């Protein structure tokens, strides 16, 4: 047996409560209230699925009641439909600005009331379903991360131990490259999960040293495809931002450059100043992309052959937006792609 949705109706006119109750009580459980303050107190003990709320009432009006409800974490998701004799655009806009999801004018048309109530209840239920799915997804991803971490460490340690016994082999480089690829994916997942709760403190970063360390990290991955990573420095500078967030920017860009490069090719990295802009450019000479492609969309994948999670560049864009780092992407099909990052907004000019 399906549970009946509960609807709280707040209106200081008895006749309105009776009429709305007669329309809705066949399908829903109705909780009528003539007093806004009493209704607010009742919400502490009973949480309805939807609220029908009159605007003009004594002591406290509907807009103020709605504001107070939206301030409570356990109540703010309840859909509130305003009911009023006011039919002007000003009151309707104010209703939506204060958190209402719909607006019904008096005199009430039974079919309209039923349709609007049903629609908002379905939307609210869909939101709950999505929230539950996201919570399950969050737990699932955290478990995946936990399960990934230990095997990666074991693979790395055992690869080194075996290599010491049998000597260097290309296969060992491939294993290490794969582990580093997994490590980069792990970093993206970790950022996605922790970004809302973790404090990312800024620190001074020597950009040349940082980029050099990331090139060394990706060296084995690039070597598997016989790709050389060349670095050009015309002007060294320091920046001030969180090093883990900078790592996500550089790692995802380098990872993509390697992924979409042809074998026996190279990647160019430029650090310097052009037209008073402090730039880092990462250029590959691989597959390139079609024009008007938004690579920063969530789950975007350039091709099925090299598909990944499709989260990396979305994370890059999010971090760059946070620090006002401008991104320019230049690409030509079959000729390669260049990412240009303008770090001017985070340059520590006092240490130049």
C-alpha cells in the first residue's frame, strides 16, 4: 500500500482551508492551520511533503514563514506553493525569490490545484531520489578509492623487488606507467569527494621546480609511447595557490597530452611571459580535436579508443575558475592541441 503524501495548508481563512481540504483530501493527508506561528511550531514534530501557504495573514505573512522554513536544514527541501488573491507580477516574483516553487491565485480551480500539487510532489520525489543516488555514488566511489590504494602500493613495491632480481625490462616500465595513471585517476576522485570539506591552503610555489617534478612523474608514462617532453623556460616566476590543486591542473593536462599524442612524438611545455601575461603552455602533436568542442564538460571523452572517466578537465576548469586563471585551448584535427594557462592572477610578484 502506497503511503499518502502529507500536505500542510496554512491560511487564516477557514473557508479557504475547508475548500482546499475538500479538493485534496481524497488523494492526500491534509494538515490545516489557521495560524502561521502555530504551523511553524508544528513543523518541529511533523514534516509534511508539501506546503500550501497563504501570503496575507495577521502576525506573520507567508513570505516570512517561507524564509524561516528555508533556514531549517531538515525543512528547506519541502516544496512550498503560495496561494493568494494577489495576481500581480510583483507578488509572484517575491514568492519565487523567497523560495516558493509555484503560485496559485484565488479563486481556486480544483483541477489546477490538483495538477500543480501533483507536479510539485513528483519533482520533490525525483530530487530525493537523485540525492539518494548521489549519496550511494559517493559511498561507492570512496570504497573504490580505498580498494585502489592498497593494490597500487603492492604492485609498485613488488615490481621494484622483481626488477632488482631479474634486471630492467620494458614490461616493468609499462607496469609503473599504469600504476601512475591509476594514481592520477585516484587524485581526481579524491579531489571530487573532498573538495567541499577539505581546506586547500595557499602556498608559494616555484613554478619551474613544480613543473619539473610533474614531468618526472609522467616520464615513464610518456616513455611507454616513446614521447619526449621538452621544457622551455624564458622567465621564471612563483605563484601562490594550493599545490594539490595546481597538481590537478598540470597532471590532467599532461595526462591528456600523452594520451592523445602519437607514438614517437613529443610534447612541448613553455613557461614564461608574453604581453605581460604569465603563461604555461602545454602542446601536443597528436589527434587534435574538432572546432567548437567543449572539453571541460563533465564526462566529455574525446574518443572511445582513449576514453577515461571524463572528469579531469572538468576539475581543471573548476580550479581555474576559483583562482581566475584564464584557459585558452587551441586545437587542429590530426595536428595536435595546445592548452594555454594564464597564471597572472596568482603570480607572487614580490618574489620576482
